[in-house]
């Protein structure tokens, strides 16, 4: 098996395990409402992942929802929803049989193709590697647009992904309306910059836990 095939298959795996949260984020565009004026400066709240995989800071006006895996192939997803009811950030951690170098070599080549094939109508507007970092780890990023319908127009989003230690990945999807994307990107980038990943040896034992009947959110001021 050639190196390019291995990288492509590894990135496809990341696409598959993150597609549930990505598709959900895209579907929420159908609930669009006219955004209200929001204060740019507001208190940040600390979110602690229920499995202790990471923490981050997010604006207190955003609502948080934790989604447990529904099958053995799913991974936990946390969603942060802006009060405008159209802007959504989804974060998901998973596994990938790729080295960091393989991920870096293949992201810009294969991931836009896989993303376009997986989701109809998506147009890749920009792709970079290293513009964003997640707790010090360089991340691949894709800015994309996607048609919603004739009434709601076009949605715009940002997808980030990187490989951590022990072949763990973290993927972040921000989706908004084309008009509101720029209004919230500062808050989203603040959230990204604030992410702190838990030590890999402990995280590896906790990702993908599905037998907990309940999972409470841990939020501190």
C-alpha cells in the first residue's frame, strides 16, 4: 500500500467519524433567525469536557449541549450555540491511524476532496495548514460555503482538525450564515485559542466512553 493511499484512508476515517457532528451543524441552518445585536465583550465561562479530554473558554451567552455517542462508531460531541440561533460550534475528539507527519502531508490534498464528496454543494473557499494551533498543535483549516435553500441563501463555515498524541484527533466545525460568519469569528477564535488538552496518557483511556448513562456538563465562572 502506497504512502498516499495510507494518508487518504486515514483522512477518510477522520471524515467519517466527524461527519455526524458536521452534518448536524449544517442542518441547523434551517432554523435561521435574524441575529440580534450582541455585545462583543462579555464574560467567558470555562467548559470542562465531561470525560476530561479538554477545557476551553466560551462566551456566557452561548448555550452548551453535550451529545453522547449513539453507536460504537460515534464519538462524543459538544456543541456551542450562539444566541443568534444560526451560529454553531461543534467539537469532537476521535482516533486516526496516522502520524502527525502523514496528517500534515495529506490534509491540504485529500481532505477538501473528501469533504466535497461527503457533503453535497460544499465549496472550499480557503485551505491552510498551521494558521491555527490547538493547544500548540498545528491544525489544518478549511473555510467553506454551502447553499441552504432559496430562502436562507448560503451558509459559511470553518473546519479545523489536528492530530494530538496517541493518534487522537480533535476536530472543530464552526457554521454560520454567510452574513453572520464574520460577526462571530472573533469569539470562535478565542474559543480555539483557549483550548487546553488533557495529558495524552489519561485522555486515551477516556475518549469514546459510551457506557455512561448520564454525563453532566461542568461549567465554572
